[in-house]
C-alpha cells in the first residue's frame, strides 16, 4: 500500500514528469528495436548454395522430391543454408535443433504460411487447420477438430470405426487366402479403401457407397469419390506454377495451370456439396450419428458453407493419406525383415494370448511403438513443412534471418541427420527401445513437427497404424514379392508414397 500511495502521489504532484516519460516512450521503444535489429544484423549470413543467374537453384530441384536434394545440400553446406528459386530466397533448415528453434523459439517471427499457388487454391486460401496461419480462425477450428475428431476423447468415441476397419481388412485378407495362397495381394488397395471408409464415418457419420452429384450430372461410386477427394487433389498439390518463382510476374496468365487446378477445385466442391446436402437431410430427419458435420452445424454456426466443406474435406483427405503412407511402409519393412516380423509376433502373442489385438494392447508392446516411430522417421509421410515467411528480422542457429525470407523446414532431412541418428538410412526399430526415449512420447522424431503448430492428428495416426499393424502381424505371416527398386519413393502427391503398391503373399498363422 505504501508503494501504491507513493505512485499516486507522484502522478498527482508531478504531471510534467509523467508526461515527459510517456511522451518519450515511443522513442525508447524505437531505439530498443533498432538496437535489437542491429544486433541481429551483426550475426553471420546464412550460407548460400551457388545457383545460376535468374533461375537460381531451380534446375537442381527439377524432380518432385526436393526434400532429398535439400538433404544432399545439407551434407555439403551445413544444416542451414539458403537457395535461390527465381526471384525468391528460401532458407532451408535440415536439423531438428534448427527446426525446433524456428517452430518454437522464433515462432512469432515466422508463423505466416507462404503457400504455392496450387496449395493456395486447393486449400481455399488457407481455410484448413493444417495450412491456416496462426490466427483466431486457426485457434477456433483447431478446437473444433480436436473436440470431435482428433483429441483423446474423440478418438475413444471413434474406436468402433477403427475396430470395424481392421475387421474388414482381416476378412478381405482371409478371403484372398482362401482363393489362392500364391496370388499376390495388393495391400494398398485393400487398406486405402477401408481407411477412406473410416474417414467418411468420422466426417459424415457413415461410409458412402454411392452418391448422385448434380453439378457433374452423374452418380459416383465410393472409388470415384476417393479419386476426386483424395488422389487427384494430392497430385494437384504438387503442380508447379512458374509464377511462384517470379512473383513480380504474377499478373501474366498461366492458363493451363489455372484451368487444371480450378477443375480439381470445382469437382471437389461439387462432390462435397452433394455429401453435405445428404447429411443435412439426414440430420433434419432426426437421425443422430456421431460425426464432425453434426458437430460443426451445431457448434460452429459462424462458418460459411465453403468453410464447412473445406473443414470436412480436411478430415477426409488427411485421414485417408498420411496414415496409409505410414502403414504401407511399415508393412513393407516387416514383410522383407522376417526376423523383426517374428519378434513383433511373439511380443503380441505373449501379451494378447488368444485375444484379438486392439487399442488396449498398444501401450503394452513397446516394440510395436518402436516400429511406428522408426517408420515415420525413415519414411517421413510429409517430408517438408509448407513454406513460412519471416515477418521481421530474426535469427536461427546463430545466423541472421532477414525479414521477408521464406523458411523451408525439411522434416526428412531432420530425420536423416547423421549427427542425430546412427545409420539413419537403415530401418532399425530397436533404436527407439533405448531408455532415453519416453514410450508415451509421440514426438520422438520431427515427423509431427513441434510447438504451437504440432500435428493435431498424431494420436489418430498412431492409433490407426499401430492397431492395423498389430492385428495384421498377429493373424498372418507376410512375405514380400520382390521388385526391382522396390524401396524407391515416388512423390505421387504431397506425401511420400511408395513407388509401387505393396504386393505380398500371406499365410494365416496357426492359433
């Protein structure tokens, strides 16, 4: 109280002193930021990868796998360097330490997404949780998706969908074995279909076998819907628009690019409109189903129709794609490594006995968790975080990062860093059995990012993939059908799918 009285006395008796202090405050702040900027600019500049005049390093990135080229650059120029892409400068981060500094410590300075024209159009100008800037819209819709789809309580409600999915996969595999034990089984075809069905149940409350789409003038089957909502759009996300590299020429038409992306958007919108309209009629009829659309219509009435469709589509495409990538790669690695496959089977047998593997057993089998984490380390599903831009001068890794720089975080490079991982090119689940790793930590690698924008779907990805892997190894022996360059990765879309679908033969295990 004595201190408060003294302050009040000064305010009352010395108004000129207070006025002087307040008047000088802006000047002091300006001086502070100038000093801060000056200290930052005294730091060394980021190493530069040499490139050709005008086009910079674009020729070195001609393949749609820049994450591999970035990792090769890191071995020569260090974990932080800059490349020139046309008229833009991109600073690439290839170590977990630098990535975490950008995502956590310096996040306020580099939180704005810098999307390609393809991604900007396909995401309805950042109208998705995963792609939006960190603003009020992002915070609001992230709360919604966690509450109804991705959070721990939501995953408990959706457990029945995972169990149905795994039962369906088991039935299809058993039917294939009955038909012939020698014929190859296309794992991707079976798993992708069931995973897409799960995504529709979460988003809409039910799987969709077929639907009439007025704007397209036809009835689409489930596989047609999957192609339009998932496959075509993941490929479209990698379409290159030369205007991305020369922003000052953005006024020049690129008709072929614009037409292709607009067509993808229109077809998606037509299908989503039909799906949403059908579910609105169901809800109006009084038929209650646990679904994201019912939740959004009740709890997020401020959303526009376009935003509603985009948020529903996000759940569908993200559930359908990255978890497929992880599970297929895990089954590939286990199919070619019989010793590790048998180790996992024995662990499952010891824990489950004659009971079917389910969610309850995941935490009781550390080796299964190690397989999941080692797979997303070696085969990072989303190898590069969408570009961000530095809104002010900042620093990362002891280097000066000038305002306006574009920041690329190479998740693949972080997870293949030889300073962080021993023999990173090898698939070695045993590395995650080391006591230094917390079994309950989902963020052992950079696969799910870090900080405020850490992947909201990490728990769901782990539950779906681990449940499927555990059950499939419990029921069948898996044998890989060898192919030339089997392990080659082809970026079919925004994620690292195998070049070819996983082909295997399987043999039911004896009870």
